[in-house]
C-alpha cells in the first residue's frame, strides 16, 4: 500500500512513538494528577513533558496554558463555545472545516452570535487579509482561520490576519490541523489568542490526541465540568488553566505517544519537513506534467502549499477515482468533501468532490511518481 492520506492521519509513525506507547501502557499507565504513588507521578511527568515540548514548538511561554483534548475538533469547540457571548460577531472563511463552521452555525441558530464568511478569490482557496479586515464589525469578538486549507493545502494568511486582530483588539483563533508540524506557528509573534491542533497529523502522535492553547488574559468558560484532580473538595469547577478545560482523565498513553512524536519532529526540524514535502510535490507534478483532462485545485508552489494535492478528472466522481487508486493501484488517498462544504461550494466541486493526495515525511519521490502515473492512466492521458 502506498499511503498518501497523511492530511487525515500521518502513517507510519516514527518508531519511538510505538515504543513509547507500549512502554507507557505496560509500565506506568496510571492517572496523572490524581494520586501520589510512583506510577501516577511518572504519568504526570510525561504529560508535563509533552506540554513543555508543545510550548517549545509553538513558542508558548507557560506550558500550563495548553489544555489537552481528544482532537482538534474538541479543541475548536472548546475555544468557540468558551469565548463567545450573546451578541458577538465572528469573521471566518469559506475554506474552514466543519469543526469551525458547525459550532458557529449552532450558536447562530440559537440566536447567540452572528458570523460573516469571507470568500476566496481563486480556485486554490486563497483568501485576502483585506477581505477579512473589511468583514469586521464593531461587535466582532473573534476571527477564526485555518493555517492551511484541508481541502487544497493552500497556506492561508494567518500571520497578516494576526496583525489585523492585534490592531483591532479582536481574539484570533487558528485551526492548525494542517499547519502544526509543518508551518512556523509562533503564538506571541503572530498574535494568536487560541491555537487548536491535533496530535495525530503533523505532530506524529496517535489518534485521540490534540490540544488548545489559550493566551493569558483570554476570558474563557468551561464547556465540560467534572473531575480535574485539583480543588476536589469543592463543587465549583476550577477557573484556571489547564484544569478549566481538562475535565476528566486525559488520554495519558496518547499524550506520552504525542510527546515521542514531538521529540522526533523537533529532532528532524520543520525546515527538513518542508523540504521533504517540496521534493515530494515536485516529483508528482513533474511526472504528471500538464494533462488537460486533469483539473488541479492546489498550488504547485510548495511555499504556498502545506502539502496537499487536490484534483478531479472531469466526468468522474472523486469516490470512483479513489476506489480505482485503492483497488487497482494500491494507493490510499482521500476522496469526497473533506468535511468542508463551503470550500467545495466555492470551488465548484459540490457534485464530484475532490481527490486529495497528501504525502508525508516517510513517503518517497518514487511513490509520488507512481501515483502521478496512476492518475494519468485513469484520466487516459
């Protein structure tokens, strides 16, 4: 199997992730922060070390400003539902995932908030910072933006939008599902108030992991209430991070695995990650050439693309193409609508969806060339 679905979940993981998970589950899988015995202390230490590694990666001053979640979706829900109040307005874009769009729609349907959707200006999903600035209203409390589109891979202008948010004194939420572990994300320099990220994609951790960074001074309310291991003698839920957002037992085995993924990632370095993605994308585009029967929706320039190649063959449904790639060629890709309906509506691909090819660090140039030949054959080119 040639696995090219890394935008959904990276695979394979670095070997140290597997060994760490096994060792933790076998030797020290106790509740962190709940007991004082040796196993619980080891578990707590590993959770803290992972917070510290995330702080180093994202330039976060205080590791305790990071709350662990089950995934980026949970993190985005905690952020959106935790900061918005009655009468607030939100600016977002048509390129966002349903993890942003659905919570906003839910709050709007309940009559709590309103939101504006900024449209992209081209078929790659590029969004203008000036369009986001123009959508701001006097009651705008939050701007929600992906670091890169999960449909096209296009890197969105999160740095420029962070400066707009700083000038306007508006909270800035970044969905880093397709950016964490690939793009430079500096929460302080980029004025990121809230950073949501998954652990199982670019950070090389296992599924069931993710997190939310909350900048100091951001007024949050918890969405979940329950045990935290702190202030257990009162019924009032803690109002401090990370306990405020970590009700219940965290996924400590997954977090230990995520910590191993982060150690591997920082050992390799983001520059090498980006260079490898550039090589892989160039190998694909060079091999496939310019085929008139294939329509691309991703930038060929790797400096503008987080590592996704999306395409369609006119006259074919994306699911049909994905099935042929799987059954005939042994290539795993993602076909369909990628949980981003507004993006597909804007791009004009609501009827067919798109085939999304997303290489990872462990793929080879030869695999990308093979995938290009396979798609060219399917297209009859």
